[in-house]
C-alpha cells in the first residue's frame, strides 16, 4: 500500500469513527483509536509533503 493509499484509508476510517462517536461518555478505547489514527495520518502527510518538495537545501540543525 502506498502512502497516498494509506492516507485515503485513514481519512475514511477517521470519518467512520467520528460518525460513530457518541455525544456523551465516549469510551476511552475510541478516543485512543482516534488519536492513534490522527497521529499516523499527520505523520504520513508530513512524510508525503517532504517527499514531494523539490528543495535541495540541506536541513538545518536544531538548536
């Protein structure tokens, strides 16, 4: 599965999970699943953006 396919899959799964979230008393397992998927999606998007950039400048060290 490519990164783009995984991004689309995560977006679909997040949409489904959000639709199933109860208005009150959300189970902890659902919150953890939502957070894990959001983190993975953010990481994949950052990776995808990094791969698509054409900048050839070297990375600057963090202070």
